[in-house]
């Protein structure tokens, strides 16, 4: 019985992927809303919230929200690899490079409510370093998308790993989520810490050095 179960797992995964693809095609092709402007959609949402979208305080709200959402999700239109490769430098240096306390604001993809906090990035070069300003820009690219914190953490680490093939990369994010603070469990003082460790950062001593340097003069709770 156990062997039969294992044998069917690939089929289950294939079926799940097929269902997800069908759902994607249905949502993108069969909504019937392609001809409706984004502002009209927000106007309809206001009406469904039992508000009058024509009253003075709301008449321009659809326009404002469209502009705000365009800014908050502009990371979809940016190429993280191109940003990093635009500032790579050859070096004879193999000590840890850390950029910490990078401010981060993003939108939770489950409720489209903000989560925000700080990002700490470290890597050990393997012949190349990244221009320091490009790391905060990289964080911005991935944060300005609908996100979950766990994936955001991993994407930052993997982008650096792909761009310069360092000896290792470490990323830690500590964030507060309004979907937990404003609704649901309504816990105001909770925070979420995620990490991604690649290469030599998976070794305990390197990981500990990174976390120790991040804690220094900081307020991380992990």
C-alpha cells in the first residue's frame, strides 16, 4: 500500500499543476472585465462598500488608488538581474559584506494589506562584489510586488547568488504584518522573522557571525 501511494504522488502533483494552469487561464481569459478600466473597478468596489463614489471625498479616490497600486507593484516591471549586473566589480576580497537595516514595505498577497520591516543582506565574495546601492534596489524590486515574506527573503538571496556566484549569501527579514495587526488575531506587537542561507552561510559558524553582526546596534528579536 505504501509503495502504491508513493507511485501516485507524481500524478497527483501533475494534476494539481494542471488545475492551477486551468484556473490561471480561466481568470486571465474569462473574467469578462478586460474592457473595464481599473478606476471603474475601484468605483464599483466603493459602491459595494455602501459608499457613494460620486461624493466629494471619494470622487477622485479610484484615480488615487490606481496610482498608488501601480507604484506599490512596480517591481513586476523591473529586472533584478539587470539591476545587479549593472554594478559588478572585480575584487580580491573574501570577507563578509553586509548591508543591514534596509527599510522594506510590501503588500501581502493573501489580503493585499501592507507588511513592513527591515532587511539584512550579507554575502562573501568570490571574485566580484555588487555596488552597495544596488542591494537596497534589489530589495525594492521584489518588495514592490504582491508577496509573502518567506518568498521575498528567498528571492533576494537567490538573485544575488545568481548574479555573482559568491561563496554564500545570507538574508534576514523582520517584519510586521497588518493582516495580523488590523484583522484576524489582531496582535499588535508580533513580528515575523525569516531567513535564507545559501552556500557557506549554511555552516553554523558563518551563520552565527552574520546574525551576531546584524544584532549589533540593532533590535532584532531572534
